[in-house]
C-alpha cells in the first residue's frame, strides 16, 4: 500500500516539475520575444528620430540669439538620445517642458495670431510624441510620423517669422501712414467741419 502511495507521489511530483519547467521555458520564450520587439522598436525610433534643430533662415538665426526659449528648444531637439528607449522617453519629457515655454515668451515682433497658432500646433505635436513614447506598447510608427510633423511645424513657424520680419523692412510709402490712420475709425478725422459762428438749432 505504501509503495502505491509512493508511486502516485512521485508521479505527481514528476508532473509538477515538468509543468514548472514548461512554464519557465514559455516565460523565457515570451521574455525573449518581448526583448526582441523592444529592440526593433528602439531601432526604428532611433533611425526616425531626426529633427531639424538648426535655423532655416536669417530671421531664425537672429531669433535664436535673442529668443532664449526658442534656442533652448532647438538645442534640446539637436541632442539625440542613445542606447535605450528610456533615454528617448526622458528626452521626449524634456522637449515637452521646453516647448511649453515658447508660448509664454514670444518676442514682441512675433506676437501675432499666425505665430501663436503655429506654436500651439507645435506644442500639441511634441506633447503627443511624449505621450506615445511613454505607452507600454509604444507605437513606433506613430512616433516616427510625429517627428516628421514636428519638423514640418518648425519649418512653418520659421517661415512665418521670416515673412513678418521681411514685411517689417518694407518702407512705408509717403501718405500711406496717414491713409491707414484715416481707415482706423477710432482715430479718423471728421470729414465735415462745423462753423462755430453758425446759429445752433435747438
């Protein structure tokens, strides 16, 4: 009778050990697969992480010298993370902080709706990048698309800055400033003059 129980015990122990070994092998295979997937995502993001971190025109170059927040944002864009996906996550978080500062310190000559809307769009794109790269399942393709969209917004912003600067250099023609004042209804000069000597009609 004891031998029968012993045989059952050893049989159960063997099955338990086999089951544990299979689970361990399965877990190892899953971990290996996850690590390979993470490596592919890292390589894809590393390859696609290519920002336009240098000014594209003279206006941008001059703005970088005087607009601290814009310079710091471009500097941050220019420093590419290395080695791990965690480094890219840290960089995205830092870019998200830096891009927000652009909105609160726009130089006087660029405080115009066209500039503010482009900065607003740029902020949205950078914050989306930060969000996507911190997901458990990182959508690497979306991250790469966002890098391209951020570049496009940067180019658009700098071109608009250049347009504003070039427009400000155009000399005002003689009489144009007076005409603009006349068009301003709050400052317009009345077209008819009233003779103070005429009797007033009550």
